[in-house]
């Protein structure tokens, strides 16, 4: 009923590849390099820098209170444009660009504009989450601790 065929063509010594195959191979070897991120396009970058300075100052106290790693995936037009990690579980706390080095307890997927409204205080985080403005993976209840960190940072 079914006829088994050999997917590879028989190649003899001295045979040259066909022209169309060499073109396909040539285009496949070209690597597409991602465009470098222009941080000026990201509204919240200065906020993250300020939060980073705040955590350096009071990080050891926050590690005792929070004991969690948060990863924020900031999106624009549905694509992640920036990942930021707030580590309040190890040492005296740390913030850095990129995904979490250790498994994150909570991952937030937030559009840039929504992030700014949350941090500035124009939007209630719980209502925004319930309305589907952003997504949370992992331990959702830890997000309340992150909200307190943002509020404490806002007082400075």
C-alpha cells in the first residue's frame, strides 16, 4: 500500500549541488540580527533606574520582607521589548536587565504604557490585572509585595 522512498537523493563523487539548492542554503546561513533596543523608546527605563538605586540603598531590608524574584517583561505592540529582573531573594537585593538568572517567583507581562500608569499610580494594579491589562505567571500573590515596593519608591 505505502511505498517507502529514500528522502535523500543519491549523490555520486564529483556531483555538484543544483543551483536552487545552493541559493536556499546561502539564504539560510545568513543570520538575522535583532535591531538594538533604543531605550529612549521605552518610557519606563528611567523609572527602572530609579528603582534600582532605591533597592541598592534599602535592599537588605527588602530581601527580608519580600524574599522573591520578579521578572518584568515589558511589551510594545505585543512583542517583548525589554526584560527587567528585581531580585529580592538573594544577598542585599539586585536589579538588572534581562531575564531572571534564577527561576523567577513571579513574571509580569506588561505593556509599556500600562506599566507607566501602574508605577505613577494612575491605575490600580488589582483592577488592571482583573481587567486583563497585563498578565502574571507564577505566584500571583507576591505581586502585592512588588506593589508596596513601587509605593515606597514613590515616596522618595
